[in-house]
C-alpha cells in the first residue's frame, strides 16, 4: 500500500512538472565559508530551478582539488499563480586538498553553468597541533595583529571535539574599549588534525577598538562534561557520570594605532573600500520650478559599523531648496566581514529655470589595505530646469515704475475737464462691478443647486477616481510572489494611493512617508536600493515586503474595518 501511494505521488509530481511551461534552466552555487584552515571542511550548495528527475550536475570537476566527504539532496515544489515552481538542491561536504587560493570551478547542469567561487585555505597554526592529543579543546584567533582605531578585527572562536560534551558553557570574552558585533551564526564542520577527525563549531565576531594603544582580548573559558567511555556494573552509580572538563583560550593582544597625522579635519573612516552612489525618484525625472524630486545618496563602506559612517554633505544653493529626510543605516556581512550603508534622501526643489549644477560630494576615508588617504567622490551633476520663476508681488512691485518715454508736446488738460473724465470713469467701473457681482451670484446659486441634487455637501471638491483597493492588493501580491522588484514598485505606489487616498503617492518615498510601520519603511528602502543597483548583488525576495504590507493593512483595518491582506502563500 505504501509503495502504491509513493508511486501515485511521484507520478503526480512528474505530470505536473511536464505540464509546467518551459523556462530557462538556471544553476547557482554558494559556500558556507570563504576562508578556512588546512583540513577544514566546507559545504557547497548547488541549486537548479527544476526537479532533476534522475539528472544531476557534473561534480567531477571538483575531484582534482577537493575530497567529497558526503552529498545530500533536497527538493522543493510550490505553486504561484496556478503555476508550479520546483527546485533541486545538492549539499556537498568538501575538504580542500591544497593550501592557498582555490577556485571552485563552474558546475555544469544541462547547458547551464554556475559562477566560479574563490576560497582561501590557510596553513594550520601550531596551536592546533599542540592540542591534537585532547579530546576537546578551544582556540581564539584574530586576522590582524595591528590595526587603526575603529578598524575591524575579526575574532574567530572555535570548539574542537572528538566526543560528546554535556552541558557546555562558553561565552565570548569581554573586551574593554571596543565594540563587538556578531558576524554569522555558528558554523559546524569537520577537520582533521594529526590523523584525528574533529567536529568543529565556529563563531566569528567583528571587534572595533575605540581607543589607541593595546587592545587586550582576555582568556575565555569552556566548561562541560564528557563521557568516560567505560561501563561498570549495573549498580555502579558513577558508571556514566562522565568527567568535568575546563578549557581556556590564550590571551591575545592587538596594537591599535591612532588616527594618522595625514588625515584631514574630517570624520575618521577606516575601511577596505568606500563607495558613493545616488539616484532620483522618479527615474529620468524632468525638473520643474517648484516641483519636488527625491534624491537618494548611498554611502557604503567595508569593515566599519553603520553608526561610524559620517553624514553625507548636502548641497546648498540659492537656485534650489533641499529638505532632508531621516537617514537610514544598515549592516550586512560578506566574506570580508561587516558591510555598512548610510542612505540619505531629501526633497530637491528648483527655485528658478535654466541650467543648475549640483556640486560634487566628497567623503574622505583611510584605506587600511594600502595605508593611505583616499576620497570617495560623487561627480557634479548638471540638470536643466523648466518652468518660470515665481515673482512674489509686493507693495513696490504693484506700483508701476515711472514711464521713461518723452512727455507729449501738447499742454495738459484743464482741471475741470480732468475732473469730469475721472468721474465718468468711476461711474463705468461701478456699473461693470455691479453686473459682474450679479453674474457671480447667479452662478453660485446654480452650482449650489446642482450639488444638492447630486447629494454632495456644499464646499466638497470633486475627487479624482480612486484606485480599487482589491486590484492594488492583488497586483502587489503578484509582484511579491514573483519576486519582481520593478512590478512591485508600481504596485506599491498604487497600493499606497488606495490605502491613503488623500496622500497622492507618486514615488516609493511618498509611500514610505505615509506608513508608520518601521518594517514597511525598511522593506521599501530595500526595494528602492535594489532597483537602483538593478539587482546586481542578488535576487529580490518579495516575502518581506508583503509581510510588511500586511502589518500596515492590519493597522488600517483596525481603524476602518477593512479586511486584512491574505497570506502571500496560502496553506
């Protein structure tokens, strides 16, 4: 019976997969570590966007440089908009055969290939060799022995064991005058030391010294219980009690240098690389006098905390006005450690037509790799502003200036004739004003009657047609399910207009200003940055944006009684 059920289930998946429209097969590869020591293992994850049905990628290209310890597979199937999406994943545990920089070559599946991946394999330190006789030992290491103040130091903590540990207790060391950030979750792998296989648990932290001098990383202590490996009689109460152990890491000292004298009188920024970029919302905007356009400037730096990033200089001129928004900072992790961003947006409003030049923006930083001063620059930008300058009317501008034309040759009229002319003129003005007042009164009565007939209260202006909330939600849901950032942008703007009819949302920034959810603002900012980068750093996952929109919808539903958003993936 069980075999029959499995056969039916496999047949359904096969038929559904064959019925799915054909698409380009893609293959991706990633590793759980880019830097490791000799004998360490790593996990290579390879994924294709279809069910393999007996096929598999060509892993033979790995055999020259790696030992393949194990291979596991996993398949996933989901239905989006009545279409089935499937994927197959292979997880390979690899051990490099050599030291140095090693390139994992492209993996081939059908006609598709993954991108190559470079890893670094260092020689094992002598501390491990001296500890290889122990069943359990721990170690702490840093990637640099000398750094500048606020420069990143990567602290690696490793637990090696050849037996089970009961109730282990190990906390990271407390470092004075330093900021410490966790980089990754614990990574588990295997390594071989002097012929012994160890299970290793690794944690990495980024340490940023805040004071020059010597930064001391004190010893950290591991306590736990390991099994004795022997069994005594049935009535021996201590036969499985185990042995209490205690292990300690070595004390580490790091020299911290002060800010160099060559650095200018600007905020201190030590980093491996710094970049500046900007974009406008809406894209390809036409600049008009008095109309606001949002400019977003992004400062990104490697090996620094987000709180240490300096503010971005805002241009100032009498030809435009600038209204800054609250800055947004965030951090992520790559192979070199922490990567931080500072995003500043402001409304840019031209005040006069013509050609306007925005000055270049510069941020000074210290290249810790080359040990020299550098400057990240956003080039000057010249734009053309259309429209006409608005001249404010004052008491002086209302009165016309004296005429510069020559006076007429004829003598001025007599006082009697002049008085008659002025009197006649005022009479005509009074008559015309009375007629215009009567016309206005009649028009006002007619408009009032029409509005009452239409059931509208007095003073209510006709409103533009509202976007249907249901259509807006469906469009946003579809864009998030399909992970389509471009479609999500327009759908989010339409959704914002539907949720906040009086707001007049024309950009992602307008929508972000309407919502009160920090999660939704963060999701919008992430989408805005991704659109600027054109998804160069990876694919976009719309789940986070949809969950954030759900929170906003729930808040609005509590106030107005509207139905909440449906789940992104029902069931």
